[in-house]
C-alpha cells in the first residue's frame, strides 16, 4: 500500500523491518528510493505504480546495506543511482565468485528465499561531489557522509521539503555506526553526518527514515537531537536512556538492545586501542 506523506511523495513500508521505500513523482515517471524487501513486496509496488500510470524512471540506493540495494525486474530497467562510494562497495562485493551465497547468508531467516538477488547491488555511481540526482523531476539534493555506511546519503527533496534519511533518524533503530570498516573515527563520522542533515532541518517538513515511522513537522530536529545524544553517550561510555533500548523498547523490537550492547563493546575496544 502506498501512503502519501507530502505533495508528490509516497511511501511503501515493508512488514518485517519497516523499511520505507520512497516514491517521488516526476514529469515522466517516478524516482524510486530503496525498494524492498521481498520479491512479493516489490511486485506489489510495481503493480501499484502501474495502476497509477507512473513508471519508474530512476532509482537511488541510499547506501550499500543489503536491504537498500534490492531491485526486481517488474520495476523496470531504469538507471539505479548511488554515490560513487556506494557503487564501488557493491562492485567489489559482486566481484567475488560467491557473492550471492554471502548475501543470502546475511538475510533474516523470516524472509530467506523470498528476497530476489539477481539485480542486487547493480548501482551506477554518480561522480564524487554530485549535488543532485539527475532526473526529470523535483530537485533532490544528495547529502553524502560516512556516518552509517560507506557512501551513505540522505536525500532532501526541496519542494515539498522532505528529508529521506537513509538508515538514520529512525524511531525503531538506534544509530548504527560503521564500527567494523576502515573509518578512522566512526563516532565523529556519525556526528558529522547528523550536522549535515541538520543543515536542512529548518526547511524540511517531513522526515522519512529507512526504518520506522515517518515524522512530521518539528520531529526532524527532535530525532537529530535524540540520535546525537545516543552517539555521544556511546562515545563517552555513559549509560543510555534512549527509549529505543532497554525496558521502554518497542514491543517486538527488544533485540535492538543487543545491537546497542554490541556497539558499546566495540566502541570501548576502539577507545582502549587508542589509549
């Protein structure tokens, strides 16, 4: 089911991880951001767009996590963009002979076998520093940073003022830092990403996270502040009172506390290695 969140912007939410696929209406068709998760969901999405008479004319992957680089033949063969770093990551992954087996092993067991992988990660990298998605529609600014994953990008749809946050600013997931890559300072990378996103907070009326509920006017800054507080507590080794973890966690999402515990342990390891 498609839900309108702003003029010309619709969202389709997956059931399992509450992934939000974002549809932006253009002149000749739509820009489709982060479709997924299962083949059935993507077929249903394609059917919904056909009923609206709106073909997919461009795609965009906000970052190279498995659940953001999926595609289905029913969605068509429009160019699928991402940042240069995102595309390079996926090219490197697909260069391994056993890449599909590796990708399949990382899928949640609830949907294993239901996720199409043939078109997985076939992303066209935009030249480094590209400021906007090249397509015939509203201006969509690319806010690239390294906070969550290599080549992560939030997108700002200038009119009507919608921020597509990628895997940040979620009300169900705590901030997830790139703690196992080659980042020199993953904590500062995340804080820098939040500052970049905050630069549009005054003009964005809607925020769409990669997972969870869409936020309306006034919620963007609140989510930035909450994510920043979590990351600072993680950096400083302080106990976090974040409502997404612990006793107040959303029912059914208590496992997010395990993500937090793993991150706290890893950040402590990195602090010790630097001392």
